[in-house]
């Protein structure tokens, strides 16, 4: 999905799209380089969590280019960032682009390079696996500026390309994991695209191709589809591949893994034994090398790197064991003189996480107290790169609580170490209060406790779950874990309210959570909720549809975009007409009860904020005015919300026409909206109809003496009004006197904020001495 609001990325937060936005902003691979919002997409960030297929995506992109696609580019240079980690090496721009082993010979190289300098718009430069670039401190300082004369470090060359000091018209594509090295520079890119993993259809297609021609060609997909846990994991392409690998090698009668720990344990087991066929040799080497692999993995997790130093692999046997078992992967390092040298790293971050967890769980090197410290979740603010520890924690919990931990015989006193750490972890978790955690940290706790499969810990967490759950991004595995724990609540009378706004939840996940008996109310975007209703009506799930309508809530509602107003209008329309507007139902509407779409969310909407800002405020407000008469239960209407909507006189007149319908309104905030005397006059005529209004703010508008006089005339009719704010307008002493005189006949009003720079200070002080309810501050 492309990112929005680029300036916000400096705060290291990505926009989470709802279902409708995901569909709207989804792009195909061939649309990656298209310009957005009339701005050229010259620096593009391709984000994806570990295993999401960033490198595969780039390989396919390069293959497509070689086959004639992306014709805007005559040259594509693709770099694996880990190959550029050669301390002390310097390159010119030409030597970076033209590898001595593959560059054009002699004078041709010079001509090609000159052509590139003259036509940078025809050049695409790709940095894959940017998280593996180790020299990232002060990355954008001291950028390279010369195309031809100087040599620079790789960091300086990247900085020059990124900041367009070099090849200013070229396109730069950078692939990285979210919230890691590249995160701090996302505010400077033109376009952000995230790989969001496999859909259900893509999982089925992948498995059909993986098992094509095997005995699992028909049964593989069905097996996974019927296993909710494994199916949720398969949204991650790498884990999907491992699931397929496991299905190939397990016995048909053998039970499938029920935890991520068990899955990776089996995958590693089969990989090691496939490449070390002799049982005795395999076991001996395993006992010797597994602890060393774990130590290297843990060191990498702590340092946020999956790369290994030459000193780490001084043992040839260890290196060959890791390579043969698919734990390590070799890669060539880039030297300016063409010298060939190889580096090594962990093949997959998730496998590194597993080995790291194995090490800290069973090794003496980390005490039980040290292990508990790695589990601490009550962080006030989640630090970037803490995802390195997240998956390690899951594996750590799974390994701690397994009856017979894997590779136990590889660690001296492994059983004793594990027991002590398990007891310490149980004590820590029992003392933890999940209500103290934010949404993402609560989900992290759910992941960890689920991996333990310890029923005592599971029951304890279920009892302590907060009744309001919100603020978390929900991937398919997250939905599975949340559903798992909420479903356990059926044995108690506890109920929950879940806020799924900006969670990224898919339609299937939304349906699962809303259908739980213990979930008595939920919030989600209006568009997602209507999509759910349409789906349920189309599939004939009438009872679940009724529950999904009854449980939905939108109070308080804040409109921040035009689409928010449009979606609220659609919801009101469904409420009025008692039917879905755009639904080709598989179940005739006549079979639905009349009150199915008697939407409580509309009637229970009491607080509404309008925060579209000056650019869209006027247009969005006209849409809001049309539906306000149907929102007669509103108690608080905030048309400022600190966003300076600038609705103006014309819009204020439109509002005045519908105000009489808002009979329950208690608070009306019209601050900072460029309302002048004409708007104030029309509003004054309508205000007495608001029989419940207690607070009215006209702060910081353009109201002068005429408008103040009209407001003053109606004050005696507004028997419920307690607070009035007309500060920072254009009122002079004339208007102030009118308000003060009217106030004398309104003993029920407690305060009126009247300070205006056009009212002489002495006059205002005199009025305050006469009536202490006048506030001059």
C-alpha cells in the first residue's frame, strides 16, 4: 500500500489502511514507478517485514525489465546491501555502478557511463536488504557530490544518490523492513509501498504450484485451510514455504505444529537431517555446533544484524554445518578492484530468531533473571528495531514450556537451566497486569503466552485481559491469537469492547472477532463495517448480521477526511432506509427482519468532531450539514477540533437551517471558522431552538458589533446556556455593552469570555466590575 501524509513519517509511524483504503491504494508491480499526487516518484521505499518477499519482488522486477517491461529505464543497477559491507573500501560512482567482473570493456564503459550521466532519468538504482547495510550512522551526512573526480565510501555514495547530489534525475528504490534503519529517513522519500503478504487466494495458488505433481497436489491446501493457526501464518510467504516444506516431510498420521516454535523446530530438524544423512554423524555434529550457532544468532539479535564476521566462522566445520543445514547463506563482497571475497549471514531472520531463543533458553550464559529482562513489555514507547526481539520472545516462550525441548542434548545441564528459567518466567507473567500495556504490547503478550501452551498462563491472561482492547495493528496471526484468547472467555461472564480502527484487519478477521459472544461492542471504520454487513447479507448469515449491526458503535466520531463524512452519510442512509444501499444479496431482503438495520450506532452518536482543516473544511461541511437532521441525538458538536476548518458565513447559514433538529445538543463549538456578522445573525435566529444547549463557543471568528448584538438579543431565550465564548473576534465596546446588558437578564449564565483587542481595556474592566461573570482573560 502506498503511504500517505509523508511528513508524518519523520515520526516513524506508518499509516495503517482500512479494507477500503487497501483496495483503493493497492498497486500492481508495473505501477510501482508511476508518479503520485503529481509528484515524481524518484525515491521509493519498498517496505516489508521479514519473510514478506522483498528480495523476490526485486528479482522479478529485474527479470521483467530484462524481458522488456519498464521501458522508461535503459539501465537498472541492483545492489544487495550486505555485499557492500567492506570496511575501508572506496569507490567512484563509475566503479560502483560497473562491477569490474561484469562492466563493458575498455572505451565502451566510458561511453556508457557518459550516456548515463547525460540521461539520469533513464536509470534505476536498487538497494535491496538495506537493513543489512552496517555503516548507517550519520547516513546522510557528507554526501558524495562528484560524478567523475573523487572516490567515496559506500555510505557517501548512497547519501549522494538519496539526496540527488548524484544522478539527480534517476530513480532510487530501497527495500527494507519497517521501523529499522531506513525508518528515520522515510520523511524524505517520494513514495512508500509496503508488501502486505499473501491473501487467501495467493496462499492457495502458491501451494498449488508448490505441490504440483506430488501426492499433496490436492490435499496440501485443504490441510492448511482446515488448520486455522497454520493458515494464519501463511500470510507470510516465507512461513508459507516452510509449511509446505514440512508437509512434504512429515508422516500423514503425524500431527501438525500448533505453535510457531514447533513449526521451526521441525523445519530445522528436517533440514539438518536431510543434509547429514548418517544419524550418528548428524547427532554428534548437532551436539557440537547447535550451541555455537545459537550464540552467534543471539549476538546478531542484540546487534540487529544477521551478518557474520570472519572471526565468527573461524571454524570450517561450523561454517560447513551451517551451510549444509541451510542456516547460513554465502554471498560475495564487493571490492573496487574486483577481488573476490565471500561473507556469510543467517539465511533467514526468523531462523536466526529461533536459534537465538534456543541459546538463551538452554545456555548457562543467560541467567533466569537475564531471561526475564528480555521479556519486559511495559515500555512507555516502543523503540525502533525492537521487532528483532519480538519473534525471539515467542520462540523463547515456546522452548521454555515444551515438555521435551528440542536439541536438549546439545546443551550441558539444559534441563536444569530451562526449569529455573521457566519458574522465573511464570512468576513474572503472573505479576504482570495486561491493562498496563498498549495494544501492540498486549498482542505481543498474547503471542508469547500462546506459544507456551501452558494452560495456567493462558487462563491467567484470559482473566486479566482488559475490557477495552484497542491501538494494535492486526495481521492474520494477530487476529488468530486475539480470537483464541477471547474465545476462552466463554467460561466467564466477562465482556469486551474492541476498537479495530486503523488496525489493518481484513474482512475475515473482522468477521471472526465480531462474531464472538464476549465481544459486545466494536469499533471499525464505517466502510469496513458496511463491507462486513454486505458480505454477511450476501452469504445469508442473518443472525451474525444482526449481531454485527447491533454491536457496532461510532461514538465519539471524528471526521478527518472527506471520505469520513461520505461514509457517515452512507451509514445514515442505511439507517433511514433500513436496508443496505449497494448489496447484491444472495439472500432476498424480504427474509430480513425490519429492524435488522435499525442501527443503534446512529442513535447513540452523541459526540461529533469535524476536523477536515481549511483545505477541505468547506466542502466536507456541506456534506455534513445534509445528515445533521438525522443525528438528533447529538449532544456535542465540535466544528473546530483545533484544525481551523474555516467554514465561513455561507456554511454557518446552512448550519443555522438544520440546528433546530438537534434538540439534544449541549455543546456547540464554532471556534476559528471565519464566521462574520452575517453568519452570526443567522445562527442567532436558530440558537433559541436548542433547548438543551449549555456551552456555545464562537471564539476567534470575524464577528463584529452587529453579530454581537444579534447574539445578545437571543440570550434571554436560551434558558439552558451556561457558558458563552466570543473572545478574539472584531467586537468593539459597542458590541460588548450590548452583550453585557443582555447578560443582566440571564442569571442562569455562569460565564462569558469577551476579551477582544478592539474593546478598550478600561471598558472591559468596568463591565467586569459590574458583572463578575464576564471573563477578560
